[in-house]
């Protein structure tokens, strides 16, 4: 029998910037029969509260319940956008990270197929709304419109089961059992070791429900206390996002009048203690105005509760800012609560992607673009209490140049919020969107997301940063799964969210799920369940001291190197001028195992030690190494070359590091002995003019500084000579018929910078033959063509021609052969 229940309406005027106290509640009573619930429609401009009757029951063990099948037929879930915020479309986003730092230091990464194609499930709805939660030993993944329980090794323990499988105990005619409308969320209450699963139900006759199941143990296949909260027949409770807090469960909705017209976000608290015990459970809700949408509730990570008296936090984004609300003083028995806010926190300017949440994500090989859902923050709003500070992390999708990037934030001390760091991850022109962010117990942050472009199928990646990385930066992204297909025409729905969850077993391992496609198509998505862990997370001891430290002296420098310490994230170098210290820090945060200290003085002995650092602390010092920097003798110069000229030889060489001057030496005997002919040269070239033409010279050079003189360079040789030229002709022999013409090429080669004018002549021509040169003269090196014509009466025979070349007193010649034959055809 249903207990008697009072029906009471109560409201308090809305003012979004003031403290609000409100009587606003609902009650869930145990029963197994269907009922119609009473709801009061909120008045425009008012916070509206109501006491409602909701339904409650307890299920048998889930593992004993036969999974219900999904409904037949394909269903595309409507996209209901909230009013866009942020800067005007086209406004450049600030704080854009266009290059990634080093990849996150991960100790492990693995993944397996979740529900979808290849995962034992045939999709029938889009988008998948993929999300998961992780317990001590199990994983629950829920997609539109089924869920499954897995071991952490990827073995499916139960399912896939349609979501309404959970709610059969409410009665055969109850909307939470009759319908299976998705928008699912699964959570794990780490403080109480319970699973919390919820989805909405749309029933035209009985209104809009939120169906909630809370496990009675940490076993996801055990019993559940199930509840149904009715939000009336007028306002659809769209896009529910449930969070676990230290005192209650909290949930937010985007409310739509008649399912079409945005009416603002609703912020609700569910009576967790009652739901854990299986008792009737109340709710307290606040309805915001239509100026506020896409609000997320803070979700607790780790087992350190917020400080005593902390409110629950809610966040959405506004124009270049974040809004933060705080809900507190919840008294379910008295049906009262207090909501404060919004507190506005300015952030770097941004423009919401795709014109404020529309469809603009390209894919490889498909003209169909995908939805961005950039009109709202992306699930989750992850909270963690580190003891010395509290952090909220969240992300959304923004325009980044010509593509889309992930804008992310870390807010500290959320009761008096401070924007600690922010960034927009857009390292290239690919589109990144639909992210989910979280922090592990060491303060390492990760964000998983979808990636796509006109040259890339939609895939799955994540990035992250260690707690010691520079604020506002993320590392190079890591691929979870490359897609091998694109969504085809007339289906833009993607997401609508993804989920990154932290494993409570070690509070370090992160689990991420979202969708991808294995081949082109529609309603053929797959999901992947991935896990990874930052190397430093969970480390409970400081690293061992580095070993084998060496110090090598140089000129005003000391080069240090050492062996790595297992688990170290960085190193700190110290030095002293006395053995044993005291040591002063030279540099910290070194990722490498070597360092060159250039802040030293020659002649001073320095003593060095190195310590290794991780998230826990620092190692003991390494053994000491010492070095005395000083000027060192330079190395011998290299690549000495010698080019002969007229009474001179031009020399050049490659300089030596640390050299202040050079000594040039020569000999007329190969291998020396050498005499210094040009001491103290400052440059790396020299022309030796003290040479005699026709004599061969052998050169070497050495480098000098205050420490001494190097050895000799390689030997180079040259033979200077007077300016002259040589002449040659080709070919050496030609044949020509009487009455015809032939030619030779006459080449002049300058020697020792010869630059005179050469004229040509030829002798030895047979009778009736003529000859000419073109050109008749040339300057320096070059060539001329000698043309010879045999007359028709030129005697047949073989003749030697002498080609003469004259330049002033210089005369040279060369000879060629001319063979005259009978006239052509004769």
C-alpha cells in the first residue's frame, strides 16, 4: 500500500546573483504499483518547488534477472541545444596551445571493445552517450540504450541489458520499466562503495521521469534500490548529469517546455542516505532561468571528502567566463535548501565551436559533418580534495583557428573560486571535441576526446599533464584507437558525451570510454574502454640516489652526467667549492641525466652532487664528483687547402674551438721540417706571397691559446707559377671531302690567374684550302672554333695543321690532322 503523502507547493523568487533559500522537495515512497504524480509548473521568473510522490522498490540480484533486449528499430536522439554563450562567433580563442609538450609519462595503457559493433552489441540509437564508472573490481559501461558489467580485464560479466532491465521491480506498467529512453549516467559512490545508475523516461501519458538505481553492495550484479522521480508533464528533464558528493547525490537537467523550448537548467539534490538504506527518498531542486543552461554538478574523485560544511558546486560557462553556484543547508525532512550564485569567474576569451554548439566537425571521405555540443560544458565536473587545496576540472569545445580545440580549466578553492590554470589544446589543424577531464590522486590531469578532420576518420585520443608540468600546458596526445570509418549522410549525432573516471582501487588508473567507427555507415558505432596511468601516481617512496656521477672540466664549463634513478620525474644539481659542502642548488627540474654547468670560473675546483625527485620527495645526494674548469689547448685545425697562383699560394682552414690565433708553417719537403712563415694569425685564411714560381711548397697550420699550441693540421701542397696559358684542340683528326668544310674546337686554359688576350693562327693548310677562327681571340680561359674548307681542287691527302696561340710574348701551339678525300660521291 502507498503511504499517505501531503502535496505542497512552495516557491521563492528568483534572483540569480543572491543567496536563495527554498522549500523545494520531492519524496519517493516504497511501492510496486504504477502511480500518477502531481507536479506544479514553474512560474516564469520564479524558483518553483514542489513536494512530489515518487516510486521506489528493491530488485532481486541483477545477475539473476534476464536482460531485456533493446527495442527494435533505429532511433536518432534529438539534439536540444541551449542558448549559446561565449564570445561572438569568429572571435579568436585565447590561451591556445598550438604545440604540445613532451608526451605524458605513462606506466601503462591498454584498451578493449565496449558495447557496440565488435563488442557484442548491435546499436539501435544515436548518439551512444557512452559513459562508464569504475568500482573496486568491476566496470559498468552504459550506452544508448543498454549497459554491461565488465571485469577490469575486459571480461563481460553481465549484459548487454536494456537500461529498463533495472526498473522492472517498479511494476509492469511503470514508465521507468515500459520506456527505455537513455541519456544514461553510471557512477560509483567511492565513499559508500555503491553503484548509481540513472536514465530518463519519457511517457506521454504520465510525464517525464528520472529513473535512479542505487546498488545495495559494491557488486554491480547484486541488488538495487530503484527510484523514479517525476518532473511533470510540461517540462522535459533533458541531458541529466548525476554526480556523487559527500552528503548527497546531485543531478542537473536542461529543462525544455513541451520538450522543445528551453526553460533553464534545474539543479537537484537526492537524499543519498535514504537511497542507500532503501527508504523513501526526497529531492530538493532549484529551477534556474532560461539564461542559464548546460550546468554540471561537481563529482567527487578520491575518498577524501570536501572540507566539513562545503557546499555542492555547480558550473556552466558564460561569455568568456564560468558561473559557479553553491548548494548547501539541505534539509530533506524540512524540505529546505540554500543556493548561492552564480559567482562569475573570468577566463581567457573563447568562441564556442561550430557557431555555439552546431554541426561542423569534418570526417574523412564523408560530406556529413558531426555535432559539436559546444553549447555546454562536457561531463564530468571532476572535484578532488588534495588536503592543501581543492580542485575542479572541466572542459568544453571552442574554435581554435580554423578547427576546434579542447578548452580546459582548473579552478581551486571553489568556495572562493580562483582560476588556477587554463588552456586550449589545439596542437594542429585536426578537430578535437567531446572531451572528459579528471585528476588522479597525484594531481596529474588527463583529458580524453574525439578527434577528426577531412583527412582523418573519427578516432579516440587523450592528453595529459603531470602535476609538476608548467601550468596551462598539456603533453603530446596518445592514440587509444584510430577510426577506420566515417558516419554517413543524414546522421550528424555524435557523443553526446564521453566519460573519464578514476579507479578507486589505486586512485591513479584512469578509465575512458567514447565512440568510434570501424567502417563507414550509420548506427554502426563501436566504443572503446581504455585505461592508463601516470608513472608518478601512487609512488609512496622517494627515488634512490643517482649513481655514477661524472664531472668533466672544460673551458669555463663542467659537463656532468649520471645514471637515472627508477621512478624519478626530475633531477636537481648542487655544487660547492669545498668537498662535502655546503652545497648550493645550480638547477632543478631537469628531465635529462646530463647537464653542463657554464656558471663557473676557470681555475676553481667545484664539487657536485645530484638528487632525484618524484611526487613523494627527493632522494639522498649522489656520490660527489669534482672538476676544475680551465683553458685547454685547442685541437689542431682541419681541412687546410692550398691553391697556387702567380708567385703566391692562397690558404684556408677550419678553425679550432678555443683557439685565439694560428701559426702557418711551410716546407719545400713533404713532411717537413716546417718553418713558421706567418705567426699569430687571427683568421682562417692567408695568402703566402713569399714563394718562387715553379717551386712546390708543403703547408701545415697549428692553433694557439693561453694553454699552449695544438698539433699540426693536415698537410696541403701547391706549386706557384707565372701567369701563362695552355692550348689544345679537339678532335685530333678530321676528314673532309673536296669542296666541303669541317671544324675543330680550340681551348685555352689559364694558368696562375692568367688574364691576357689570346689570338689564333693556323699553318700547314693544303693548297686551295682556307681557315678561320670564331672568335678570333679571347681573354683568359675559353674556346674558339677553327673552321677549315677544302677547295674543290685541294689535293687529296693527309696534312698536319699547326694551331698557334699568342698573347704578348707567350706563344703556344698544338697540332691536328686534316684528311682530304675526293669530292663527295667521286
